[in-house]
């Protein structure tokens, strides 16, 4: 028969081996868990970087759209300036026509006045009378 001390020694060796196995297993599990934790953190960082890139791209797109709107606004302002210039040109042409009409009316009145005196309008300016 086995002595009680021998059995307790075996038991202790088995228990010690079980503790060592558990410790090694826990260490491997911990390392594996840490490894997956690092992978998760790296994956999350990559996701955040991708999200930042997407937001930067969206900001660039909005900036481009804003630039297009500014260009369109400048174009419309330019078109308004051209319309204002055209209106000013037409107003000047109307003033010129009014002035020409006034001149023709004055010339017509002068011709009628001189015709009533028996003189041609040109004679009045030349100082020459009709004989």
C-alpha cells in the first residue's frame, strides 16, 4: 500500500501541474485577448481614419459647390452690369435722338421763319440775300 505522505505528495504534484497548466492557459488566453484587443483598436483607428477622409472629401465637395455658386453669382453680377451698361447706352441714344429732334425742330422753325422773310436759311448765315 501507498503511504499517506506519498499520496499527498502526488496530489500536490498534480495540483501544482494543474495550477501551472491553468496559469499557462490563462496567459495564452490573455495574450490572445490582448492581441484581439489590439486588432480591434487598430480596426477602430482605421475606421476613424476612413471616416475622417470621407468628411474631408465631403468638405472639399461642399467647398467646390460653394465656389461654383460664387462663380455663378459673379456671372449674374456681370450680366447685370452688362444690362446696366446697355440701358445706359440706350438712354444715351434716346438723349441723342431727342437732341437731334430738337435740332431738326429748330432748323425747321428757322427755315419757316426765313421763308416767311423771303430768304433762304443759308442766306441768313452767309450774309447773302436773295436778289
